[in-house]
């Protein structure tokens, strides 16, 4: 399993946008809501599970998309099931630990 990642600094906090790599380029549509999962937002850098774990543990702000990505985070105790939103069968989770 690979994850696509974009690392940035937001108000002096490390922010990670991460998604399941196979979601890259997909459009998610739910009624009027349309989300494009793209490299501009979720990054071009592909990482393996071990590097993804390290990044998840080090970030203050996380924007996560995809079953594998969110399962990895919640398995580490990062975020909670109650915070997960499902759009067109794709889970989304935003976490602020600042």
C-alpha cells in the first residue's frame, strides 16, 4: 500500500495532506458536492506504510482521505471514528492537534 502525501507549514504547524494513492485523480460526487483528489492538494510524493506512520505521528494538522489512510491513522490512536465523514463511500478525516 502506498500513500500520496503533501507536507506543508500552516501557522508554524506541520500539516499533512494524505490519501490512498489509488484515489489520486478521482472525482468524488455527492449531489451538489464535488471533490477532486489531486496532486496539487494531496501531493506527488508517494510513501510506504512505515513512512506514512512516521508522518502521521509528527504532524499537528492532518487532512486524510481513503480507507487505508484513515485506518492507519485511527489504528495509531490518531483521530477517532466519530470524526470520519463518508462522501460517496470514501472516508474523510481532518484532525487538529495544534
